[in-house]
């Protein structure tokens, strides 16, 4: 998988993100993608070939490995990284839609026509909802994959020995996992990075909602102030008319 291409695509998201979104993107590529490519992937590269059982029954080792490791950690993490970054493309696509709409508007009404948007990348209106929806998607995906990983392996810690009695094994045999301590360290690291990204997503959701609430409050306050001034001017006009009469 070409992770550089994914990084290039997501780099466009950075300029539309809040400070929490920029931190999230840094954590994803520095502490997850780079660690996954440089360290985690090579550690699990020889996983099945070094999974050894104390029997020479044909097929026993393969069946036991499939029983205890139905989905490889690295493949599950690769899917998680792909799925968790995909919602960010919703924001890029929405901005691209705005830019295309703005281009067609100028082509139809001339370059000096009033623009449809003050800033196509500003998070207001539909783009605000798209951004918020992408955060909900990312949060749900992070939580879902963490639950799936724990559901499959019952723990984030890898044992050094497992007991297997699945057919065609002749009896309950002991099977040994290669480099269990190193794999456990990387498992906890990747899970920890995923939890940090999950927390950053939640912080960004609260930040967006709070900022929107403050903006609406200021806007409503400005409307009330404008209406109050208008009523005062109307009242002063009536008083002037009474004096003249």
C-alpha cells in the first residue's frame, strides 16, 4: 500500500481543519502510519511461519493459527487507518463542490458578479454540517475497530503460548507465538494512538458546537441591538412629530 499517496490526499484537509483537526492529522501520520509502516508491519510479517506447535500433525499448526488469529493485527490496523481517514474526504469534496459552483456562477454572470461564498473553505452552512458529520463518522470508526480488536482477541495483550485442541490436532497441543512481548508493546501503542485520536475527535466536536453556539449568540445579540436601535429611532421620530404639532 502506498501510504504517501494517502498522505498527499489528506494534506488538502489540513487547511480546512481546526487546531484539533491538525493535531489529529499529525498523530495519524506520525504515530500511526509511520509506526505501522516502519515497525509494526515488519514485526507481523513472519507471524504465521514462526507460529509453532508441539506436534507434526499435518494441518494442525495452520488450523490453530487461523483459530487464534482469524484476522492479522496489521491488516486490521491497515483497514482502520483507511476507513478512519476516508470521512475527511467529505470535507474536501464539499469544498470542491463549492469552488465549482462559484466558478460556474462567475462564468454565467461575469467576473465582477457578487460571489456566492465569502470563502469557499469557511465552515458555515452545509460545510459545517459536513465537517461535523465527518467527525462523527471518524469517532464511530475508531470506537468500532477498538471494540472489534478486543472482541476478536479478548485482550490487547498477546500470550506467548496458547493451547489448541481444534481438529485435525490429535489432542490439546501447545502452540507458541513468535515475539509476543514485542507484539504486545506495539498493540498497546497502536491502541493508545487510536484512543488519542478518538479523544481529539470528541474535543473537536465539542469545539465546533461551542463555537457555533457562541457565533449564533453574538448574531442574535446583534439583531436584537439593531431592532432596539430601530425602535428608539421610531420613538424619537414620533416625539418630534408631537412637539411640532
